[in-house]
């Protein structure tokens, strides 16, 4: 009987815990709750952040728009060195 009462008291105890105890409590598997996610729901991007997306892998850290601007600038420099001029 005292063991049951002790367990109930431990469950109801809401006192201050030390920082390491609080950290263990937050990540313990017992208190970990997993939220269900719908594959078509893309409003919560953090749920899908670590999923691999289909298609070609991203190899350049720049956006496509920035890549195009840099490539165009390099092309114009290359053409200028070759003596080519832009047609207006």
C-alpha cells in the first residue's frame, strides 16, 4: 500500500526540478508525444524538414535566380574578353 501512495505522490509532485532532471523529463520516451502528420499538409514545414524530396538533389546553395544572374554576368565577361558585343 505505501508503494502505491508513493507512486501517486510522485506523479502529483509539481515541485521545482533541477535543470538536468528537467532536461531528462522533457526528452524521456514516456513523455514524448508524436503528432500525426498528413502527407498533403505542408503548412507545418518543420514536420517535413528532414524528409527527402523527390527529384534532382540540390547541389548549389544559391537560389535558381541568383545562379542565373551569376551565370549571365560570367557569360558577358567571357564574351567581352572574346571581343563579342551585345546586340541591342
